[in-house]
């Protein structure tokens, strides 16, 4: 495991990008313990062999709260990766998977730039034994690190290069306005909604209930009702997600808009597509001990 001293030394070097390494996914007969060992091997090679600042789940546990740790272990979407990288002041995500294909083992790695919403490098190796992963990592990671270094644009370096080449001072654009209370609430709640929808997709009722506000859980039938209704929509091949731009306008003039209501609840527009016409509902969230939690829903009939 990495110590705080190791992290400080790597951060002091500071020349290259900072990379977040979530838990490796596993396929076939491999267990989470094997995935955790491979994640540690990757972190060690990135830091000691490649000279890259790297943070793994154990490192995040030392510097972030429980909510962030759970997010790191469950990240799957670009939006989730982007929020995670932003929260850790990092630049890239290095996601990996190891699985079994007959008698062979398949190792897959991809370097993701969440800011650009793109995979900047991907590599796969087929190995005869699980032990070969340790000896393969330096060569495999070397190519991905080179691509991350090439894509990395430190703010200080960019500013210095611009000032050296510019013949005259360039007017600086006005700073963007600070985020509003609604912007901050929406950003914090987005990952909660993503996780809720994943629990429904996986038919994980216990996981769903963990994301429901304690006040809603006191009304026993409600969480089960919401879970069942969302399952019906998903089984009907409906796509469910937050509305682009935080609003939805129907043909009849009605609509749903993200907002903070007078009761301190966050109302987020929920887009539902896949039927004859797109529709929208809403999800209301309420602050709990560990952040926003689902309070109730309004789904279209």
C-alpha cells in the first residue's frame, strides 16, 4: 500500500499528469482480491517505474469522504469519471479489466481524458498465466503513459509558452461567474442519480434503498413503488437520465426545470425516451448525513 510520504514525494516531482486508477473490473473466475492486487501493481509501476502521480482507492480513502470512495469503486460513466478527476485535481483515469478466456488471461487497459470525453489510449494483452501480468505492465503502461504525457497540458506551461510567443499582451477574458447554489447542488446530486439508476438496472433493491432519504424510508411502500415503476420503464426499453441542460419542454407547452424548491428539496428533470414521444418526470432529492438522497419521484404515466 502507498504511504502518505510516497504520495508527497510523487506530488513534489509534479512534472507529469496525475492519474486516478479505480478498482480493476474482473470477468470469469477472477475475484476482487486478484483485481485489487493488479491495481496495486499498476499504481506501483506508474509511480516508481514511470514517474507518474497516481492515486488508487486506498489513497482516496485517506483524503476523501465515504461518498467519494464509493464513487471511485463504482465509476462506469464519463460523467462519473469527470467528477472524480475534478474532485481529486487529477488529469486522467486509467481504467482496467482482467478476465479469463478459456485457458488464457486477458488484460485490458485504457487511458481516459474525462475533460475531452475521449479514450486517448487503449491496449490489450493475452497472457498464458496471471503471473505474467506483473512482467507485462512496464511495457504496456509505458505506451499509455507516453500518450498521457503528450495530451497533458499544464496550465503554467501553457501560459509561459503563450507569453513567450505573443508579440503583444492579449486581453484576458472576464472570469466565469461563480457557480450558483443550484449549480453546486446539481453537480453533487448527479452522481447520486447515476448510482440510483444503476441499482435499478441491476435489480439491486438493497443498493437502491441505501440511496433513499431516511424520511422517505419511513413511508414503507414508497421506495418499493419507485423502484418497481423505474424497473417497468427500463424493461420497456425506455432510456432514463437527467435532462440535457436541466430542462424539458413538451409539445403541449408543459415542462420540467431543475430547481431548488422552498422546502430545501432539489428537483431534477428526468428525461424518459424510447416511446412514441419523449417524456419527462422529475426526481426530488433531500440533504442527508452523507449528501443528497432520493426523496420522491414523479414519473410520466
